[in-house]
């Protein structure tokens, strides 16, 4: 019987996502044994500082990739939105399974807090550690008090229930994969109430809702197994959105958002660059061929830069340089 070791982070969400992949592989290949190996990452251990102040997206994948390169595991499962746009030599993203809900979700402490961003009480305290979300929140509601929140989903929801925040912004995909929310607007998690946010109001993170399965490039046997889980639509979206981010040289320290979807006309990609203070949001949208997903991502990135995004990024990078 063939056997694969799957490397995963130890959070409940990471384990749930990895177990989903493992079960999908077992179903596709009944004679295949898949075992999970928990690997702690820097991002899991540093929980008292905002990600934008700690480093970049590699915080959540570095140790996993090291184990993969060392042959200690055969594949790793990541939330694609946590991944740097450059993959280390010797590794590849071999499969992107079907995308879960890409939207952000507004999680309110109780039903009396409103039903969307516009009905939140004046000065409400909203928890998020994402510069992308913060930029868009400040643009739509400059009166809100934004506060960093770290930890896994259960920890964040506990802090919300304790009254540390009036609302949280969380990825809808995580809530759904954990079985906490079925996608129904107004459904509850304990006393908390969940409403999805329209991407036209809160554009998602690059590759939000997409899983990335990483393997060694030379490991053709494992690549053959995981290829069975690859979804062409999710792959096209991931390639387009990641190409946009790569061209902009964005990461946790830059408010960049993107969402690609397949339409009758092809692959439609909408991207955004935002000022840290939310004073300006620049958007661009184009439709292209699914087979040219990465070219589409680069084209939308160029359009963002031409429409004022370059000036926004220059200001952000000068601010970051001044802090060093």
C-alpha cells in the first residue's frame, strides 16, 4: 500500500483542511494511506504582534516547506492566501482543490449590532489584523475603532463573546470549513451573528478560500496523486490573483486585494490597492482567457499602478522604510 505523509499546521482550521485533502485522496485512491504530521510555524507561535509588524506571509509556511524539502513529509496543505508568491526551488504548487467561499464575513457580537458595515454602531470596535481589511473599513467607515486580533478562529470568537470587540472580520471559508457557519446571512455562532460581505464592499485577500497542495517538483508519484484534486477554476483564479500580487510585490504589509471568477466571457479579475489610512482605494478590473490567467493578473496589476496605485505603494514603502 502506498503511503503519504502530509505536513500541516496544528490549528483546528489547518487540521480540518488537511484532513479534507487526506480524505479526498483516500477516496480517489482506496489503496493509499495518508497520515498527517503536525508542524509548528513561526506564525503559529508569535500571537501577540500584528502580522504586518512581524514579517511576511512566509511566517505560516517556512517550516512546512523545510520539512518538505528535507523529505520529512511528502506534501503540505496551505491556505493559499498565506503563501508568498514565490515558491522555493525544488517545490511546486501541484494542486488547487475546489474553492470555498472567497468572501469576508462580518461577525457581530450580538444581533443588536446591525447587519452590515453601514449599520454598525458609531465608533464600534472591530477586530482585524489585516491591513487589507483595515484599509477598506477605514474607507467605508472612518469612525470605527480598529484593533488587532490574533489567534485561531475559536480564540477570536471567544474574545468577541467576552466583549473585547463589537465585531470581527473573518474569512467566510474558515467559518464554513470548521462547520461554524452554513453561509446563511444572519445565522448565529452562539450569540454572535454572521453576515457575508459583498466583494464590491470588501474585496477579498488574494486566493482567499483556496487551498494549495505543495509537493517536491521531482516527486512525480505524489504529484500524480494530488493532481486528482486539482480544480481548473480554482487554479485559474489562484494563478491570476497571485500573479497580480507578485507584480505589485505585495504581502502582509501592503493593502492589496483581488478576486477572480469565471464568467461566460472568461476569467474576470478585480484588484485593489489601498492606502493604509483608507483615504484612497484604487480598483481595476479586466476579463481574459482562462488559459492566460497569469497574464491577466499582471495586466490588472499594471492597470492598478497606472491609476494611482504606484503612488500609494511608494508612500507605504517609504513609511515602512522609516520604521526600520
